[in-house]
């Protein structure tokens, strides 16, 4: 399950450009509306310890399928600040806190005083046809600063350059749930 490749839109199929200055990514960044993501049934995130190097341009890239950690969030409800999460770095499902700020959407897991924080901060791939962002820029970090629960943007500002870079998407976009009782 974790090592399989998913069918992705052309922008993300082979690589995700790390530099937000690229034309396609810059256009997508104008759509930093997290409304759909903050109530999504499923969110998938992939994080990397470092960027790979694009052999054609020499620039930093994230190659789909080579992530160091995957995270899946389910039942995201920013209004009630809740979601459930499964990580490849921990066993079992965990309840996490979701905090929406004007700058980002933060998923925060309190693990005995250490906080695992996933911050979704921009749109990388906006689908004009459907009017939604389909791939978001994100970082993942582990911090010991309890202010992450009251001011996650300030904590993010301190750690963003050292955090694991990655992306999140709304898993199973366009998939309809099977009707219960009918097989």
C-alpha cells in the first residue's frame, strides 16, 4: 500500500517543483484557499528528508514515490479542530488537533510532550476546471514547543527551513463511496 504509485495530475506525476517561482506553481499559489482541505474526508501527505536534483535543470525536486514518510489524515474537521492520522513513523491511528489560521492549515499531534506538526501552507496545483486546489505545499516537523497549540504560525516560522518538505493532496478526489448494503 505505501510503496505504490498513485495516478497524479501532470504537474505532480513525475516531480513536484520545489521552487515556488515556477510559472505553474506561482499561478497555483494565488489559490491558497484551504476550505475544501479543512473538511476533507481523506488527506494524503508525503515528506522528504531532502530534495532530489532535477537532471535537466539542476533545481530541487520531490519525486513521487520516494518519500521518507507518509501521513494520512481522515475526517478532517477544522471547525471542531479534529482529525485522525496514521503515520509511517508511528503505529496505530492517532487523534490530532487541526488549527486553521489565515496563513496555513496545521495538523498537530501531541506525542507525550513532543509535537508532530504538519503545516499546509500553499497551493501547488490548482484545477481551474473544478475550482479546487489538488496539491498543496507542506512541511512536517517535530518540536517541543507547546505554543504550537496556541500560535502554530509562529512555531512554523521558526522551523520551516529545517522541517521536512513535502506535499499533501485530497486523496480519492472524485471517488464516490460505495452504497452500504449493496455489493
